[in-house]
C-alpha cells in the first residue's frame, strides 16, 4: 500500500460498515461482513475533482414484467473492489494501520463504496467481462445482456450488483455462473424468488410477480394493517386540485408526502391498477395539499383489500402483441387541447412504447412479429392516423407525433376502433366504478398470488 502525504488533495475519510443482505424473509444466512467504505459526500466536498460520468446503469421499472420466465436464477456479485479507480483519490488509513504520530494516507487503486464514480466503474468492468464472454448489450435497455449461441439463449438483467439470469438451457446457466464465480466473488441465491422487493411465484400458468411483502410493510408503516379497505384506489369523478382553499390547506410536512408517493410509484411495478392515481399524486410533489395526502392514504386502504395481488405472466408458444390507447381530455383543465388532438398524441405515444417493446423482443430472440393491433376509442384520431390529408387539423402538430402514420402505412401497426366501455386503458386515465375497475383488473391479468 503506497503511502502519501496527508496534505494531499481529494482526501476522504474511511469508516467500517457491516453489510447484512436480507432475503424475502428478512433473514440473513451468511452473517455480517465487515468492509471498509467511504462515507457518502456531496459534490461540494470534492468540487475540484472531475469525476467524469457518474450514473450507474439500472433496469427500467417495467423490465421485470418483460423478462423471459424459463429457468430464472438470481446472483449477487460483490462489486466492492473490482472497479478500477481512474482519479487520484486518497483515503485515511483504517484504524490499526497507523500510529497517531504518523500523517500518512493511502491512494485508492480500486473503487470502494462511497465514491460517486464507483457504481459506474463497476458497471464498466462487468460489461467488459460480459462482452468478452459473448454477451451483447441491448441498445434498447443497457441493463439487458443477451447471448445467443446456436439457439441456446442466455439473458442477464443487471441492477447495479444484482443479476437475474434466464435462459432455455439450465446447463448453460450453471456454466455461466461458474464463469462469473471465477471472475468475481458472488453469492448464488438459486432460483429467482425475490428480486428488489418483487416476489416471483411459479405456478401452473407461468409466473406471478407480486410485491406483497413490500405492500404489507407499507401498510404497517402507516398504521393501516387493520383499516377498512377501499374498493377502488380513487373515487370516481374526483380531480385533485392545484389550488389551496380554506378547507384544503398546504401540507406542512412535504417530505412525508414525497416519501409516500415514491413508495407507491415503486409499488405500481406489479400493481398497474394504481398507476393513474399515483400519476395524479406525483404531479403535486412540490406543493401538496392535505387532500392529496388523504388520497394517498386511500390508495393504501385500497391495497389493504388484496396485498397479494400481482401480474400473472403466462407460458405459451404463441406470441401476439396488442395495445390500448386512451386520453381523458375532460379532466385536464390546465393544458387540454381538442379531443382529437389529445387522442392522436396518445396514439403516437403508444406507438413509441409498442416499437420499443418490439425491439426489445427482437433482442431476446423473438423474430417474425405479426402485425401489432393498437386499439383506440376515438374515430377522429384513427382517421387522422390512417388518412394523411387532414392538413388543416394537423398542420400545427410536431413532426414526431406523425410517427403513427408511418407505422400504419408500413403495416407495422394497425389501429382498431374499440368501444369506450371496453377500452382497458380507461383504468390508466380516470377513476372508475367498482364494477369497471374489477373488470379491467382481470383483463390486466392481475391475480392473487395465492389463488392461482
């Protein structure tokens, strides 16, 4: 270990931490592990240091729902000392390594926890190793790595140092885990059962993805474990106002509201039935009212009704892709445009999402996709998308909005008229009645993880 003058620039403190990784039962089978880390610091503490790129590649929240369900394993590599430190950063010597009269520090050769650039450097190391082993990083999702060797497919989903491995050959998965163990110190957690708060339950139909444990912890935190459940996440025909009134004052504890909404956003990964109300609540993060916090607590009371609800991913040999598009023009009092334009822009947004999913499926080896059906309940929006002669109505639209026209003309997407009462996208645009809400939840493949 090289010693340097203690007056060197970019000197940071050292402290010791005990890492206690937990599983789905809040237990730890390996005991505590002591590791030196660097305390987190803000950018002002090392303002003269050029850290370069700091962001770490993580998966999108909905990626778990699109992940292949066959032969899933969960691996937890240790990334503490594998990233190469490219900058001159010095650390106080750990306790017991120096005399009180000495003024020496050590220069970091590899990254430790606490450095802002450490996650990025770990990701570069992991990506380089995977590329050497034949994996290709998806350009549609940088957290996704795919290896296709004569029909034998391995897929990795990476979230910092949490890796999910899936494939169609269990022997190749075992071989890859041995290869990974030869490069890094890893912890093999076996078949995928619990991943970043998401429980994975295998049943006869496929896989059920649920956040039951996370949901129960949320209810316990807010003292609602024994509350009276609400039938829907949001009352019908109710809009959350931006304006403060005499009976609805600004919330004093804004942080508490932001924490609640943040937890609900993460919960919506496997609970799309609360997506609309969470979307509405997240629009008031800077200046919430008391009614907004009450609406958030109502969502928790709705979750109390069935905390084990989750998305069912079914097995099958046939793959068909269809989407639903809808816009609630009447509820948008601040920036609403014409009904046709709102629906048309929604079609364009849905097209972008569909194309992204198609490209992602191609990365996973799914070829020969059939025509994608895009359902919409607006006749005028469909006519605008399929007939490019409506110049007076559309000349003020941005060019990128007309992507839907190109895809319809190339037969990649077909727009289909659907009755408003049957449009599943309604659950993402407005508060519904109890009957309709339950109906659309079934169509979204939301099931109780203990009843399938």
